[in-house]
């Protein structure tokens, strides 16, 4: 299912796969004057990501 609601989140490149974890704007948490991804389950559950250091995989943040 395609998410058509505006979202914020983080994504990783794991090998040749792009893994995204995001929150809709209604679920996002305030951070100063901005909104940030409400961390929770999802991409963080992916074994390759969860079993390594945070900066082991290329990642980015974007408004999705």
C-alpha cells in the first residue's frame, strides 16, 4: 500500500535495498520548530540494521 499522507522519517541503504521508517505528520514529534520521526518499530526491527552500530549503514533523512 502506498502512503499518500505527508510523512517524515529516516531511510537506510542495506546492500541493494532501501529501507524506510516514517511517521505521518500527525504522528511526528515536535523538535524545536520542526517535526521529527517518532521512533518505534518498523525499520529498526530489520536484523541487519538492529544488529549493527547506528552509523554502519548509509542513511538519510527526508520529508517523504
